[in-house]
């Protein structure tokens, strides 16, 4: 039986791209439906942040299994998990090490989500704050679970017009 | 209760029994406060999901009575009861309750049954903490530390007022236990239940007097013990189960040294016996699975001995009487606890006393009981089909009205179990096995590398019992329609198990395509890169076996995940071992063609992937039932059981065998 690996991979990628597109579209379609049923005056930003918070709890739970409190690379392991999640979401992200101990950066070079936000006429700020909420919830849950003091701040965001998204993770002293 | 009479009655009996000489330590009395316990054997608390709305059912009473009877005077603990009306402490849907006096009559039925069988009744108080709230959208704990296991509920931090109420509820439940007639009150502080949540640095982040250093984290436990003591008075022993080693390092749990502080604090607060335990449900480490050797955890009891003076008891993979007797003789423990072994064989202590060790049906640590518990179902036992049916007359083996000649075809677990029951009913039973070894699929399953040899114990037990019951074995005999015709049985039981089949795909007749059993029995040599075709239990065992031999294994399964039929407490460990050895899995996948150095699989999204391999191990099964039609023509009563009916797991085979055996 003839077998053409390139053809198989191309087919897989096409189907995978389609699926990812469906997932992103569904996100905004649900947002629209939820807003239509929401109480009058509901701020879409609040709705979106709450939704990402729910996602964050779920993501955090999957991280609990992968992280070890007693690992010397705990912070970097967490950053790597964030990169892994982001890649699974169709983004292109990398971990950037810092000169300082207990500090690490995650940089997103590409992100397909703003394009969908635009298509579904969602405010770009929802994308930024939605993402922030997601990662903040993950970090908060990780702290609660492991009794750690990881902190997070967003330094750059593609939906705000920056060339990349950049987030700093560090462990608070004391 | 007159404990002196009880002890002397049992002593007299023990003296006549060989087991008391073989295992003298096990059959020595022990006195704790005013309670004199005739021997050193204790049935450990077992949640069974048999009860309804907190009320004890007849099913539970019959279950407990059976265990009490087998204990020949030992301690029979009932399942941990929850103590609050909201059900925050309830961890299991069928858990018994003690939050109101209305539960006393039911609890009394259990205590009465235990006493009627001459055993000592122990009531366990168990607030399930972060494992609780089974009927609520949340559970409670000292701090709202997010759960690791998705099945568990989000945790709400208890207020100080709630803590005080909870402590009072322990006292009230203990009082109800005493009113119901229990001799001992036990507090469960293990595996992630509320007391352990307060003790552990993983789950207790409070900044008030109930949190902080280990002494403060012990405060809740100490106040519970004091409250229970106030409720039960000075004569009643209070036992506690405490973790000697949490095995929660990855989450920042207590150090083993801190755990010993909890022991000392419990002793100081007035407990009379500590049950030494280890591990949490959330721990990443094996504790009670087969990969843990018998007696492994005794080192924790040794450690505990150096820190406290109160008697110690211990369960946890301590199944064998000789091991327990030695542990007591060596001064490591004082009381031998058993949970799963007495689910599997409630008469284990009695058989030990009678010196009938060969009759003990040992637990195979398959953890079916636990898997059922966590799925909100009543417990069952793979090797003891009677569990949960003790109260039903129709499940008892009674002499048959008409004696029949029964032909059981197949000596796997289904055939053996069926033959045993039929023979015990008085039938003339002939069991045919075409190989020279009994056990069917268990022969292969027991080749697994992580203690799976223990599985074969049930086959040996069934064989011995069949021999005692008069089953006539015909080994190395392949049954044909001619044999059925010649033997003229009244009943034929087809228990011929499965055959491994190679689906017809291009290349499936190549020489490097072999069957799983051949590999496990060392007949088929496999190359370095092996594809295991089929991801059910058999495939997993083959993959594990090969992975430990250093092979690079790829499992191809049509299922949504590998090992869908394997017990949850095993499959994640197995998959971890396989992936640590470089193994891979393709789900939703099947083999499309086989070539000399690779297979082409069709995976999710309809994508074809070439997987390099030197050997293809086929672990796909079909029922072997070709004799059924012929048997039906020759005999008016034909039963098909076990895998011959439908390939399933060991417990299905044994339960099929038992049920059909009863019907013959
Ligand atoms: C089905 C099942 C139910 C259990 N229920 C309880 C319980 O209610 N309270 C408790 O303290 N331990 C409970 N345990 C833990 C056992 O008492 C015991 O500590 C554990 O099974 C290890 O002992 P073993 O190797 O003898 O089974 C349960 C265990 C099983 C298997």
C-alpha cells in the first residue's frame, strides 16, 4: 500500500487547523449567546474574565500533577507548562530565562486569538484581560495548592498593539 | 459486656485449635482500658456504600455479621460514620451516619450482630474533609487548597465556629456509638480525611490557632480526642488512625518527623491505640497496590514504636498471618488489622486459627472494592462474589435437589468457580482443560512485572477448593462434540475463554506478527521496537512486560484511552511505567497494514502514521464459543460463562461462574 508521509501530515494539519478555528469561533459564539441572555447592562469584559477564570481553575488542576513543590526548577517548570498550554491553544510562545534567580519570562510571538476577537467584534481589551485572568487564576491556584508565592505581571500584549505578549513570573521573597 | 467471660470462652476454644500454636501472638488477649479483647486481629473500617440516607441497612448488617463471625473474638470495626446533618463530612453515597439519635437503632443492629458473633464492636467516626461533601457542590477543610484529583469537590475553608461545631459533633456521634453498644470508638485521621487535613502542611494554611506549626495543626485533632473522651468516659478505649508518612512531598506535606509529632500529641491527648497508616488519596505514590511487597510498610510502625507507648495496630498489605504473627512477636505492632483481605475472605482469621491456611482465599489487591466505592456503587469483590449478598438467601450455596452430572469446559477462573459451586451443591462435576495448566487468561495476566504473580493465587485457591469438593479434573483434554456425546452430561458449562485473533490486514501473516500470550510465556521472541495491537488489559500487561525488558513499546488502541477496562488505581501507574520506558500510545487508532520494519496505522483525524517496529504483538480477543451449538444439540442445559460469553475482566469471570454454579 502506498504511503506518502507528507500528504498524511498535510491532511492532519488541515484538519487540526480547522478544529482549532472551530474552537476559537465557538468561544466567541458562546460569548455572544451568553451576552444575549445576560442581565441588561452586563459588561462583556466581566463575562469574559469570569469565563477565563473558570478555564484557569481547570488548567491549574492539570498543572498540579506536573509540578513538584520540592523541584529546584519549580518556577521554570510552571513557565514551561504555560508555554505548553499556549502552544496547544495555537500560540507560539517561549520561556526566556532571567539573569535574576527566581524570575523567568514567557514571550508569545504569535497569537491567533485577536484575529477571532476582531472577526466577532469583541473588544481587544477583552483578549488582553481574558488572558491575564486565565494566567492569574492559574498562578493563584498553584500558590494555594503548593503554598508558594509566585507572582505574575503582563508587560506587553499583542492585542494592545505590542509586537509580542510578554509576562514576567517571579517568586516573592519571604 | 462481661469481657472476662468473653476472653475465657474464646481462650478455651483457641487452645483446642492448631492455629493458636502456629500463631501464638495472634491469639493472645489484650486489655485496653476496661475492654478485654480475646485476640489481636482487627477488621479495619471499610466503607461499603450499602447504607441509605445514613441509615444502616440489613445488607450492611449481614455483611458485618459475616466479618465478625470470621474474627473469632477480634475487633470488628464498622465503616466510618459521618457526623453532620449537612453531609459535609460524607464522603460516600452509602455511608452510615451518626448525626442524630435516629441513627442509633441502625448502629445498634451492627453492634448487636458483632456481639452475637462474639467479637468486639468498634465504631469509627469519619469526617471526610476534602474527600467529603459527596452530595454537595463543595467540601470543607482547614484551608481552601485546590484539589489535585478532579473527582473531589472544591474546598471551603472552615470558620472557627464551624470547627467548634465539628468537634462537638464528634463527641455527640461518639456518645451515640456508646448508646448503640460499641466497645471502642475510633477516629479516622487518614488518607485526606478532615483530621489529616488539619495535620498536614499541604492542606492546612491557617494563620489562627488551628494552623501554623505542627503543634497548632494538631490542635483540632487534640480537641476532637478530648471531646470524644468527655463523651465516652474513662473506661472506653479511643483508637485513632493516623498517617505515619503522608507521601505528599511533592505538594509540601508533612515530613515523617512531623507525622511522629502527631502521634505523640494524640497519645498525650489520651488515645489508647494508634493505627499506623501511610499515604493519601492525593499522593503520587503506590501504597496498597500489588507493586508494594507484603509487609513493606512495617518500617513505619517501627518508627512509631520509638515515639509512643500506646499499642499500635497496622493494616496495609499485611495479608499473611505468619507475617503479622512475627510483627507482633518482634514488638513492631500489637494488633493486626485487615481490610481488603477480610472483604475477600471474612473467615481468614478463623481459618488461621483452625490451621487451614490453604483454605484462605487471599485478596489479590485488584482494588475493585475501591473503584466501585469511588463510582458511588456498592462494593463488590473480584474473588468473593458473595460480598454485598450476604443477606440474600438465594446467593447461598445449598444442596441441589437433583444431583446432576456437570461438564465444565475450561479451567479458567469462570470454569473453576462454577465447578466449585456446582460440586459444593453436590453435583458430580467434571472439569476439562485443554492445557496442562489451569487459570486461562490469569496465567498470562500474572506474568506482569509489578507483583502480578499474586493474581495467580486465586487460581490456586479455586483448584484446591475444587479438589476438596470432589471436582474431577481432566487436564490436557480438548473437548469435542464426540466427548460430550459419550459422557452424556446433564449440564454443560462452556467456559472456554477467548482466542487471540489477528485481524486480516495486509501483512498480518508475516512471521514477526505474534500473539500476546506467546510473548508472555516466553515463546515468541520480540525485537527492540514492538507494536502492541490492542490496548485492553491483556495489551497493557504485554506492553508492561516488554517495557521492563527494555523494549520500545507502542500501543495501538481503538479506544479513547489505553486500559479502559483496567482498574483506575492501576492503569495510571502502568501507563507511567510504560511511558517512562519510552513507550507510546495511539488512541482511536487501528493497524491498516503491516510491513517488515513498520506498521501503518490509521489514527485520529483519519491520518495514517508509519510506526517503526520489529515485532507486532497482537492482544485482541474474541470469545471462544464454537462448542456452544454442538453442546446445545447434545444437552438440554447449556450455560456459557466468562470470556466465552464476552471477553471481560477477572471479576466478571468469577462472578459469572458463581451465579451459574448456583443455578445448576
Ligand atoms: C473499600 C474500602 C473502604 C475503606 N473504608 C475505610 C473507612 O471507612 N475508614 C478508614 O479509616 N479506612 C477505610 N479504608 C482503608 C482500610 O481500612 C485499610 O486501611 C486499607 O485498605 C489498607 O489495608 P489492607 O491492605 O488490609 O486493605 C477502606 C479501604 C477499602 C479498600
